[in-house]
C-alpha cells in the first residue's frame, strides 16, 4: 500500500518537529494499535484461533488510514494516545491469556519435538504442558536447542523481544545448564551464553504443580530479572524434550505466556 500525504503542513515538516509528531506519528501509532486489536479479536475467535497468524497488510492499511486522517488534524494530547495504547495493550494481553484455554481443554497426542512444533493452537500447547510432569531433578544439565512456538496473538511480539532485545542483537537459540542443574544461561547464535537464571523444581505460578522453574531475578539479572520479573516454567513432554511457558511479571507473568520447546543437544 502506497500512501501519499497531501497535507502541505505535514509534508514539509521534519521528523523532529512538534507538528509532525502530533499529526503524523501519533495518529499512525494509535490506528495501528486499534487495527492490531481488531485483528487479534479475529485471530482469537476465528477458525485459526491461537495460531499466531496475522495479516501482514494490516499495518499498511492502518498507516494509510492514519495518513487519510491527517487533513482533519491529529490528536490534541499525548495523554490520550498513551491511554489508548495502554488500553490496546491490555486487551491484547487479555486475549493472549484467554488463548491458553481452560483447565478442561484436552491435551493433544504428542510425544516428540516434531509433534510440538506442529501444534497450531496455543490452548493445545498449554493443555499438553499442564498434563506433563516436571523433569527429574538434576536431569536437565547440559545444552538444549530452543525454538519458540508461534502460537497466540502476541507471538510476533514475543519473537521480536526474544530474538532482537533479549540477546541483544543476536537470535536466541536455546539454554545451557550447569552440571548440577542449579543454574544456567541462555544461548544465542553469536556470543557467549548470557541472561543467567537459577534452576530448581518448584510449584508453578500457573497451576501449582511442580515445574522446572528458571528464575532470572535469583541469578541477579537486573533488567530481565529484578525489574521485569522474567520466569520460565518447563515440563517434560518426552525424554529429552521440554515444553516451556515463558513470561514476565511486568506483563502478567506466566499466565501471559510465550510457549517454547527445548530439545537436548546430542554429541
């Protein structure tokens, strides 16, 4: 979609001017958020509910809508924009949590990594996680290859954070645990292991049953642990295959989870 802004006042402003920010960027961001929310509702309730699929044309459509509204003037205050964005984010988080499904959702028949990667519903992934046991204490030492499951309305956001900000600037590729299993760090395509965590079997914050808990605050991670409250909870689907739910306290905890898979690396 190609958009031509004909409003001369906006067209000749620089990206740092107050008029540009108010009349172009603010409406664009707000409408993209609204478009994303509408799209999220369709994903959550439509035939592909929980698949994480999304229409890549939506952001282009939203930008065109924003440009079309420029001639009518932008929003008057930043507070209105912030409130709308916060409301949109809250609604997206609520939808992502709803896509976990209920406790009565039947788990799919799945016993290997290929089956996990083929799941098309976040509710199925969470149901399988609920039905699986915690791994044997200390049995998770060594290196594991990691894959995000593209499930849930916030899957694109989770992928952006995991592969671009968490590293940063290097894609996440798995986890490595110490020989005694009590600690570990994340693996990335470039650079040494980093983003440390403490590992132990503990009650899940989602259902109270035992999980392999990865606590980033306990390992002294200042931003991801102490401030954001990152925590991963894992269960064993099959020997050498762990299904995890990752979340941050700042955005709803494990209830607002991003599912992922760990597969033990072989020599």
